C-alpha cells in the first residue's frame, strides 16, 4: 500500500478548466482562468484567476444553484418572461427586484464561515452563527446579461455561458447531475412564470 507524503499532491478525482470572459471588461477582451477540481471528500476547489477557494459541498451546491437561478432570470429578461427557479433549501437568501424597464434583477446573499487555510486557500464553510468568522458570499445578475460571484474582498463577473458551465462543474465535482439536465426536466412539467415559492422575497 502506498501513502502520500506531506509534500506530495493528491491527484484530482475531478478537474475542469475554462477561460472566462470578464463581463465587466468584455469590451477590452479581458479573460481569466477558471478551474474546478476535487481532491478530498466534502470539499470542492475553485480557482478564479489567481485566487484559490475551497468550498464545503453544501456551499458549492448552494452557489451552483444560485448561479443557475441568475441565468434563468437573465434568459427570461431577454425572452420577455420570468421563469420560476426551482425551490431549494439554501443558505443564501434569494431576492428579485423589478427594474423600471420591467426586467428583473436577481440577488442571492448569504453569510458563511470563511477563513484562510495554511496553504493560502480561502475556505468557505456553512456558518453556525457562533463565533466563527462570517463573511458574505453572493450571486447577482448584472447589466446586459452578466452574472457576478462576489466575496467580501473580490467580485468575479462572467457571461451566461460561463455561469452555466461553472454551476454544472461545481455539481459534477460532487458527483451530481449537471443542473441544466435536472432543471429542464423539472421546468417542463410546471408553469414558467409569475409564481414564486414562499422562500423568495420579491420587490416591485
């Protein structure tokens, strides 16, 4: 039986890479790298540009679902209707605000236990409400069809295709089905617009 020494790197059991278009800098063709991987149980690693993150599985799933919600709202704005995102138990509070134009903005905000590990990785875990260091993590729709993943110290903007890719990569890193397959099946069986689960806050 072989054991890894402290200096050896455990091989990833999941690895996906993609170049993201920085949505706020798209006019200047700004790109940055995104990598999703999994090397240990209960955590998903995410590298955005030069910043490494490590999400507990529950956090990774919450973020994935909220990214997908933001895409659905953006698509609905472009198509002239608002789809109903799937209800789920999330640590992020999801809010919909109607603009003067009639389109909708989406925000999902939550507080998590965030700390920097010895290897300089920013670790994000569920917050118990105790004495842990709580910081905000949020997902927003932004102007002209973009999506943004925001932490207390940094925000990362990207387009809808990159948002869908990231949501699915986070889910697949945990061994789950990609969200586009699951959501398409569930949304074909119910009305698409106008009614939101009670957990959502809507502001007209």
